[in-house]
């Protein structure tokens, strides 16, 4: 039996890894152990609950107002101690978080092979998204197995001279999670019944779903986003559904600029079933998130991305997403164009979703089992 230690700490990591954990656990010859760092405590716990996941190890490392360097130091030492105790044959990390970066580094220090889920995403700008772009680049030369969601991501790894034999194009596991959750909500609507009142309140209106939390948008960018939301909500035919990220850099700005508006529902962060329902209710998605750029197209929802660059250019190339930055007038103009021009809306809503078919987790589990059966060290160069 080969032991795999799966490490994650944030809501997006949990969403994208729970299908993989399920697939690994169902694969003969593998023992799966899970370790959460709780980099996002409350948001992480929401996903654990819906996915019926109870972590084997919970480091609970997040502190209020914690700096990136302090968090990184605590993650690196904490995860190192876990690996010393667990002695895994393979460590799995996902994406671009501090948890993923330090997990890979701690494994490297112990000469334990690393599998990187959602490998190869690049924006080309080390400050956008910040610090995620550099986190991904640090993981790449360490990882022994690179599970790239798309050909574009795989090509980015090849340009960085990552060995071809270690790159596997699988699709994005978020599509697996989205389909699994949507099926559960369809079978049991009570899982997302918390939005019933908002659905009734905004009946007959066109809903714009907003998410924003990127560090590079804190300050002037967040204020511009808030003003744009206020202007969008002035239309009688439009309602804004806004699950507000708990970061004070977001909450304080939205409180100061938006206040209470009849057409804006500023609500607590949604658990995943409610978020999937919210995507279904929305006509347009306005976001600076990374994962939402993948999820919304799977449901035929146009995505306006409030960033200057994206590490997911496939969506822009396919026409499902559009980069619009954080200029107030630009945000309002782009939203109104989609609301008022049915041809423009249809072109984005019907565009091909490039991020996967919902079977990525199975591909990842199969590749890991085959690799470990051959002997991980020899197969991947450790």
C-alpha cells in the first residue's frame, strides 16, 4: 500500500481536491491521509461539511491579521512536522496558495515526491495574482507529477523545461466538484434552501452575481468596484447578489460605499451548494476570483473578470470570460452591454467551456496509482 498525504487549507483547494480524495480512496493499493492547515477556517469548513470530509490532521494555523511571511513560516514548520510523523510516499498539493507552496517545499526537503493538481497556470506577471503567481512557479520545479487542467497550462510547463513524462492533461477538478454538487442539490433542494428568500425577493429581475477578494484590488480598486456595483443596482431590472468575503479590506469598503441598497443583497459567504445555486440564478458573473472563471462557463454564464491579467487565458480565448480591470466606468459599461445586447450575451453564454468534462479526478487517481506501482522515486526522478 502507498500512502498519499493530501494537503490543503482554503475553500478553493477543498472544492478542487475533494473529488480527487474520493477517487484516490476508491483506488486499490492507495491509502489516503488528509491534512488541512485551515488557512481559511470558516470557508474551508463549509466545504468539508458538504463533501463529508473529516481531515485526519487539522493544523488550524490561521491567525487574525497574520502576515504572509509569518503564515508561510508557520505552514512550513507545521507541515514538515506532519510529514515527519506520517512518512508519506507522495504529497499532493493543489493550486497556488501558501499552503500548496509550503507543502511542496516541506516535501522537497524530505525528498518526498509531490503531485501538483492544477499545475501550469500562469499570468506572466508575478504581482497579478499576488502572491499566487509566484507560489505556482515555486511548486513547478519541485513537483514530480504535474496535473495540468488544459493544454495551455501543459504548454506553459513545457516552456519552463518541465519533463514531458511528468505532465498529464486531466481537465480541471472544479468541474467534477461542480457537477457532483449540482446533482446533490437537484436531488435535495434543502441543501441550498438558504437562497429561497433572495430568489423570491429578486423574482423577475436579472441577477448579477459578484465575488471579489483579490489582494491586488485592495484599496482604490475595491472602492471602484463598490461604486460600480452601486451604479449597476440603480437599474430597476437588475439585482446584485453579493456574497461578501470576510476580509476587512473588502467588508469595510463595501460598508462605506454601498450601505443598504434595495437591489443589492450583501450576504455572508456561501457554502458550495448555495454558491452553485447562486451561479444558476445569475445572468452574469462579475468576479476577480480564479475558480469562478472555470465554474461559471460550465453553467453557461458569461464572466467579467475584474483583473488586468488572468492565469486562465483559456476562458478569454474561448469567449466565456472577458478581462475588464477595475475601472468603475468600464465595469458598468461591460455589464450594461451584456444586459442590453442579446447577441453579445449569447456569444459568451454559448461559448465552449475549455476547463474539463467532469472526469479529471479519476484520471489523476489512475495516473498516481500507476506511477506509484512502478516505484515513485524511479518513475519521476527523485
